C-alpha cells in the first residue's frame, strides 16, 4: 500500500509555451493585474494617506497644517494606560472566539461530512446564522441578554435553573464573554464551510487504508484528518484573527464598549479616538499597529502549522 | 452501510443538538417580529404572543416608498441595494481573486511575498482608518451615495481575502495536475481554466460565500458613504429603525428575518456545488 | 503513515528582494506618500463662501426623533415654494451617525446645513467644521428665545447655530403605583422625596425596583449625571476651567446614584440601559419613576405600546440642595463652514427655526420661543408636558463646553461606570476622571 505522492514541486520545471522563469513571471503579472487594479484603484491613496496622517498630530478632518511627530503617535499608544486594558480585551476576544469557532467548526464540519440522513437539511441550517446581518445579530443577542425582559433569563427561569435575573451585560468580564458567544454563534458557520471544503479534498481511500491498518476513529482523526486539515485551519485562523482584531459592528450595537470599558476592543477604541475624539493621527497609528499585530499573529500561526520541511513554492 | 447503528444514532443526536443551538435564537427572532410592542416589554417572557401580528411585515411590503417615515418601505430598496452591491462585489472579487490567487500559489516571481502582504494589509486595516480619505476620494469621483462607490470600496476589501483563500486552496490541490496537463500540451492559462478551476469548486464556493457575507454585513462604510435609498444597504436601513431614543425590536427582528432570506436562498442553491469536490481518482496515477 | 510532505500553508516570508526591486518599490511608495502628504504638513483647507443666496443646498438632519421625517419634508416644501430659487436636498440619518457623518463629510464639503447636538458646538466650532454665525444673530432672538435654547449653540460666547429642537429630561411617574403605595406625588418635588417614595413603593411591594435610569456607558449616562450634579450644586469645571466635579456636588451626585443601586431602589439593569430601555421598563409597569426625555410621555401613554397607558404623569426635575436644572439635550441647526452657499443655507435655517413653523409642529418638538408657550394652539398639543416644560426649559444645565468634550465624556463615562458597578469608590473614580480630564484639557 502506498501513500499517493502529493508533493508540491513547482510547475516551472516543465517546458512548453511561455516556458522558464520569465514566462512564469509574465503570466503571474497578468493574473495579478486585475487584482491590483481592483484593490488599489480606489484605496491606494487612502491607505497611503492614513499612514502619512499617523506621522502627524492631526486632530481635525480638514486639511491644514499639523505638526510632524514622526513615530510620536505610535509611542503614545504604548504610553496610553487605557490601551492595555483594551489590548487585553482584544487578545482575550480573539483567542477565545477563534478557538471556540475552530473547535466547534471542525466538530460540525465532521458531523456534516458524516453519513447523515437528509444532509442537505442539516447543511442548510448551518447557513442561517451566517445569513443574519451582524447588526441584527447584535440587536438580537442584546435583546436576549436583557436583564429585565430577556429570553435567556426567561429560559433559565422556565426550566427552574434560576429565578433571579442575571445581568448578562452588567459586568465587564461577563459582558465580554456574552459578546463572544454571540459572535461565535454567528461566525462558526463560516469556519464550518471552510473546514468542510478542506475535508472534501481528503481522498476517501486514505481512510480505507487507515481502517485496514487497524486505526481507531479517534486516531484516524488525530493522525490523519487533522494534519491534512492543517492548511484549511491555518487559512481560517488567519482570517478569523483578522476579523476578531477588526471587530466593531457587534460591539457598537450590543454594548457600545461598556460596561466599564469591558468590551472595548482595539478596533472600537480606534473608532473612539479617530471619530469621537477626532484624533486622526493617533487613530491612524493605532490602525497600523493593528495591522502589525495581526501580521505577527499570522506569522505565528503559519510557523506553528508548518509540518516538516517546507518544500513548497519558494 | 458499514457504520454501526450506535454511530448512526450518535451522529443524528449530535445533529439535532446542533440544530437546536442554531435555531433557538432564530426562532426567538421570528417570534419577536410578530409580537405586539406591548408583549416585547412585559415582565415575563411571552414565549408566544397572545395576539401575533404581521403588521410589521405588512408595513415593509406594502407602504409606499420615499415619503414620510416609511422606514419600513425603504427597507425594500435597501434589500435590493444590498443584493446588487454584495453580488457584484463577490463576482468581481472572486474572479480577480481566483486568478491572482493562482499566481501566488503556483508561480514563482519576484516580489511574490511582498505583493501578497501588500494586498493583505488592505484587508487587515480596520475600516475606521480609511473612512475619511476614502470619503474624500469617492466625493471627488462623484461616487458618494452610489452603489458603484460601495462596490469599488468593498472590492478592495473582499479581493485580498479571496486572493488569500483561493491561493491556499490551490495549494491543497495536487501539483501534478498541471504537470499532466502541460505535458499534454496545454498552456498555463488553459491548465488553470480547464483543469484547476473546475476542481476548485468547493473552494470557490466557500470563498464566494464568505466574500458575499463581508459585503452584505458591512456597516461602517455604508453608513458614512450613503445617504439616500439610492445606495443605502440593509445594515444601514436596520440601524435607522432605531431613533435617537426609540426603537422597536420587533421591527428590527422583522427586518432581520427578511434580510436573512436572500443569503439563505443563495446558499441553498449552491449546496450542490459544495457537496462535490476532489475525488480520489484525480490523484491516482 | 507519514503525510508530512503534503501541502503547506502559504508562506509569507522567505528570502529578501533584490536591490533593484527595493528601489522601484521604494520609489513608487515614496511618490504615493508624497502625494498623500500634501495637505497634512502644509497647505490650507478650503473655506466656505456666501454664495449667491440661490441654488442647491444639502442638509443633514436626523431621523426618528424630534421632528419626524414627514414634518421636515413638509417644512422644506413650504420653504421651497416660498423660495423657488433655492433647492434643498435632505439626508436623514440615525442620531449616532450624525456626528460621524458630519466629521467625515467636512473635508468634502458635502453639506451646507447640519443638525448638531448641544455638546458639539465647541468641538465643531474650533475645528472649523461649522461656521461662526454670531454676526448673523439678531439681538432680539436672545430675548425671545428661552434661556436654555440660547445657550445651546454657544461656545466661548460665539454662536455656532440656531436652536431648533429643545429637550430636557423630566420625571415621569406612574400614578396608579403611587396611589397603591399611598405616596403623595407632591413628595416627588425633591430628590429626598423621590427616595422616600421609592422606599415606600418597594416596601409595599408595588415594584421591586421603583427607579430605572439610562446608565449604560454612553452619553446617556452623562446626561443623568449632569442632572444630579446640578441638583446637588456641583459644577463640571471651575472658573479657571479646571475639573471641579470631583468636589462637592459632583461627588454627592455619583454617591446618590450608587447608593440607589445598593439600596435596591434602582433597577440593576440601569447600568446597561439607554433611554429606550427605560421607556420599555416603565411602560411594562416595572418601574414607578423614571427620568426621560419628552418623547416618552406620548409613547408611555399609548395603549398600543404601553401597559401603563393612562397612568403616566410628568413632573419637573426634582430639586436638590443646589437647585433643579434640567439637563440640556437640545439640538441646533448649524451652517457648515465649508459650504459654498451660506446665504441660501442661512435662509433655510432661519425659516425652519422661525416661530410659526415651530408652533405648527409643536406636537413633535417643543418650540424654542418663549411666547409660544402661552399660545393656546401650542399648549393644546401636549398640555401636561408643556406645563412642566415652561418651567424647566428656562433652567437648563449644560455639559462642559470644551473642544474635546467627547474625550472627556468618554473618560467620565468609564469612571462613573466603574463606581456604579462597584469597581471603585465614587470619590476615587471621580478623582481619576479629574486627573485624566485635566490632562485632556491641557492638551
């Protein structure tokens, strides 16, 4: 029994038309040109301008003469005592929500990949949370969590778990967790779809081979499925981490950053500084620091999920 | 089949549990949308209203557009706007991303890494950072309060995402497929279009769904760049159901139920394609 | 089985680029940066112009509060009929979007008229987002408008707009509840009396938490705090402009708030509630007394949305040792500083804020003109509220009118919440807030 070779040797070794590195580069250029036009056509100027603004002490949206501060805005971030609490909230939010979405996402994807009856029905259900706009999702959960007339308290009361209403959004740490729950409820669907697509690429005869070898279901999952899913997991991790660092809408609707700043995440804090306080220089610096942080985290994921020798494309 | 009966029971129970967790909040959304306003504020939760009312849905569907406080009627327009904007954005971004992603996955060229990172930077930036200069840029192009303006803006966010996802998806496909095709005399482009893309359907669909969602859900840019029902999208319309102080959650719920409709339908229609996928046959040999 | 040679996630790092590459990329970026830098390190901003008094103007106003969309459209069409040379386009947005849109649109000069909240003239005026219209203000207005109205668009004794929507918070109470608990409504004239009444209501079992407030970490919290600060005779800033809320009345106000929670008189949900939540709780009969804006009166008495319709009465803000000023929650129409058509825009603003127009739509929003309150037609629209409004609107307290009010508000919101949820004692919370505020004011 042999394992099919799925090496990733680059295509360039072949001859034929457009051969060699130059042909390849040209082809790549052609393929990327539309993307570059679409992405940078409109935003190149704003992206560049925002970076430039982060180097000045800008405190108004209007053009004018502002003092150049170089990296002053960036260092100010680290001297800002409120920032650390916000950063802590963000790290917690990112780790917990991404982790939960991943675990639940893989579990549900495996479930949907199993021989269920009427699979289309179960798969369609998973679409529902994804389809609900975040704005509505936030309002819905705010409504459910309401301490006075919310359904969650009502449910707990109905099944006799507790009769005193709990203020779900009343204390900072609890509120953060409840927001995470609402976010996970909605976004696990996406993880499910990604992992499901990844599962489809695993040839089924691998499982047959494992079974013949006498491997148990759990061991097959751990040693066969999971490593093969590593690329999909990496992709999803990076995406969800980016989204978690950018999370804004649900906090805007559910808690507005409270109580006691407990649900203020970095992106929301950036909004407050840039728009409510009109400190655009500072806000822009915060935004670029977010990019740096996310990039760093992405690198960590990719390193961790790398297996064996990196034999892939350059 | 080969699976034991216990296994079948177990997975079906798990499926039911999953269904309950997904559906409960949704069911509550629907119930709230038909509950009269007084029920929504009462002390004890009314699991089902004594006098369910479809008045909110009626308001959304029947009232005339444009004049007065017809927030509900303008919702219909917002729905259309959202569908157009999200649909076109996804179509453009997916096409462009599928092509460009291939370059990152399979081709060698200078600046490969730098350019990928540059694209991703745009996606990593929180929207807040770009609002004002982007507003100015759109104003100069006379694209404020227009669907095209929103589409252009969203494409710049969704495309990097598509590039990233599709390039990773291509990496999961075996490389010998292109080799085989090119040995057979196919051009690079031909190999891409005729062999790789059809095999990438699950990846394309997943990317499309997530990309659609990014555009469908987007709130901040829509809020700032649109002002009339020419371009207002659903999140903005729903946000306007709340007044300075007042809000009717039932109306928001009704809006949410309706807003979830089209994406669900789209997802159902594309079910078949997600189910398909790489068969082991392509790998052997 | 070793499957480690399978696919690898796309790597983002690797060997570095060549020198030529670096130069080309660097050059490109440098060019973009240079272009972007224009207008940040130097260069003047565009400024507005008076225009010809004719042409198209664009106004940014609010949906769903004060005057309704329909009201405003009616006003506008009448205006356009009388002024055929001026064409008005209206943009309606939710209140939350009003500030952000005004800021985002400022460089582009999209709007000629913007509706601004009472807390924004300092910010918008100093940043030249709205124009100084002091020279356009007729002296007669200062006499003919209510005091609270005149104060609304002011900063540093300059006027940055014309008041249009007047509002303050009143004390609403449930007459049936009070009757059941045998509490005399006259007690509610002072905050001490309110507490006594609350205790009686709680003891008699009429309501578990007789009071409910909008103390979520948002501007609403500061509005309530302002009311109490005024009642206890505190001030936000002293004469030299330094923080003063951490002394005297300011501290007593916060301690009052915290105490009412620990005593079980205030509904614990208050710390996550906004005005709408207050209305809902009150309308469900689960609170006996609540502070809220004018709008609540109509809705709480509407049988279609309230279970206590008919039992709702309204009173002035209760008085404390320092008086009974109501919090000024008004809004004004302002001229955008970037507008190229300021004369036409000013004509529109004066029309909308004129006495006849305001009197006509008094049901939606109370007029800013003193004499309107004696006009029988106006009184008829909402007699119970107007009776209290007459007294209250003449005595309003403002939140600090400083150019970075938003930042200070955020600090206060966070610290007051800290005290309310028990994270810090009231005095310490306010001391911390004062320290941060002093830094903000100094910058």
